[in-house]
């Protein structure tokens, strides 16, 4: 599920950058497989909880899988949404807009976060899980700065309004993917260390 959802997002990004409608259609078609895996994992977790009534680490693991599964399915949804843009609007986004809005940096950061979270999950590596928090801040900063950049680009050339708004939406999706990966990291840390990080930053 994790590998598939990450692959979906990467293919959707490739489709967007290269205006590849066929690849976008592939992502849209594969969404049904993502949904099927989502349902299967959820049922397996429920069956495990019902049959074995796990406690301590085993219970935390099952609960973490349930939550991670939800986050992965949502990453798949964002890949689907990006691909829909490509299919519905086959015109290419101007390269200068992509560069101005630092989309390439967002993509590389997401890829790095994927590597970290895969290592964290497969090898139960809490250090790798913690790496994604700092990287998520990069995505937040780019998303925050995008509003002013879009305004500047539109003032320069009003013909880019449509593509600017579309790319802004995709940047927001990427920022949200970063949040979802961060959620997964929190669940891995909770499973391994029984350390609850969610909402911790909001505590007084």
C-alpha cells in the first residue's frame, strides 16, 4: 500500500510536468487498486483485533497500521486529483511558473520524506521517522510563499491566471501530502516508543 501510493504520487507528478495524459489516466485507473487495498488492510486489522485482543506493543502496532492506512489512502487521493487536472486540461504549465513556485524543490523534499518513512516503517527506524518533521517545514514554507509569488506572476502576465491557480492547488496537495507523511511518522514513533506526538506542539 505504501509503495503503491508513493508510486501513484510520483507518476501523477511526472504526468503533470510532462503533460502526459496517458500516464495520468494510468494513475486514475490504478486508484481502484488503492481503494481495494485500503479496504483489505482495514478488514485485516479489524479481524486481528477481534480474534487476538492484542495488548501493549501489538495493540499499538495494529492501531498504527489502521491510521497509517488512512493516511496512505489520502495520499493516493491527492495523486488522483493531480492526474485529473492533467486529463481535464491538456495544456502545459509554463516552466517559469513551476520554477518560481519552487515546485521542483517540493517534489525532491517529498521524495526524501518517502525514503525516510519507508525506512522507518520497514526497519522500525525511529530516527528516520523523526527526519520527516524538519522536511515538512520546507513544504509549509513553500506553500506559504506561493500566494505572494502567484500574485506577482499574475501581475506580470494575466494569461497565466488559470495555470497559476491550478499549480497553487497542486502545491496545496503536496503540502497536505507532507502532513500525511508526518502523521505516519508520528504513528511509527508511537508504535515503537509509546510516545504520543500528535498535538504535542499545541500543549502549553
